C-alpha cells in the first residue's frame, strides 16, 4: 500500500481473508490487529481496518473480485445452511475446490447477518450483493425463503443426494430479560428492530414489513456493538431523544470504543449502572 500498489495490497489481504471489504469495516480492530500494532505502543496504531477496506474496495470497483483458477468438478455435492459470513466463506472455499454447493437461507435474500443485522451506515448492502454475484459466478446456488428444520430437514438434504451439510445458521434466538412487561407493544428485540428499520419492506418476510414508528424517545438496553447499532439506527429514524441504559460502568462496556465514540458524536445519551426492573 505504501508503494502505491493497491491491487497487490488487496491481494495480500485476500491471502488470509475471503472478506477484507467486510472485515475492514466490521471487525473490532482495536482488540485485534490494531490492538497488537507495535506503532500503538507509543503513538496511534496504524488504521489497518480502514486501509483494508480501502484497498479491497479499490480492487473490487476497478477489477471486480479476483476470479480463482477453477478445478474440474469433483461431482461432490454440499448443502450449506445459512448465508451469513460462515456460510458464504464455506461455500466459496468448497466451490474453489470444484464441489457443487447449494446454500439455503431462511430470509428472502442471501447475506445473513451481513444483510439483516449490519446497518447500512456501517456497510452498504451493495457490497453484499456483489459478493453474492461473485459466488454465483463460482457456481454457488442460493435458495432463499427456506428454513432448514421446517421447510426441509437435514435428513431430506442427505436423501436428496448431498454428501455433506454445513450448519451455519447463526445464533438467531433472542435472549430476553425475563422481567414484567417485556412483551408490551413498542418493545423490540435487537434483530427485529435493526431489520425493520434498515431494510426496504420488499426485502423482508411479510410479518416484518410494517414500518416501526420509533416515536420521540427511545431507550436501548445493553452496551455492546449491537446496542450501538440500535442507538444509531434510532437516531436515523428521527427520534430526538435516544438513551442507552447499561448495567455496568462505561469502562466495562463490551463494545468497540469506536462505536461508542460514534454514538456520542451523534447525540446519544448514556446512563450507566442502571437496568430496568419492569416495563
């Protein structure tokens, strides 16, 4: 990158990561690469995440994703359940080895959490669309609106001739607080809130197409990166008063410092050492 070889830099990232354009935006760099940067011992660490995203975007916008040499088909068939980061990476690596890959996704469009969990202000959905098109060029097939375990079972997949099944369905079950009033109208779990506020209705299941009216005051309970996504989404939905309730101190917040700083700059209020006992 320093020598001006942006394509070479992008390919260097791709040697060890199939998704540098996404990792550069979404990974907690301050705990990983930038947190281990030797420059950071005496100064500000090298902005590895932003540079990673830049060179990957530069390559993708000028040359597209680099096409690998494709081997002869092996005749082996693999089903991948879930099209989030794990499913997409497995599908890509198997396709590069010549296997036939079919990805099953319960949402209307592929991408998993990359599409249905990450807000657009953190990563443009067009990046996900381009990645999906690239995988389709490799021969990966996507079947959406299909929930494995409901519409079709793992046994059905084996009976259909798949030699292997990879389960990359994610951790989609919400964790409730278990306090009175949690099922009242106007209370949302994070995934539903982010999905309904960040995607057009035609990209959602029929049960989630009604827009959310956030009103004038929004409270988000929690202090991780998902909470920061909800806070910043609420601000963009027009709520003039958005508050974060976190049960511990600011120093104990598990989320990225960068995400917390962004929320501060956008006008979010924070209340620490506090949690609701009922709604």
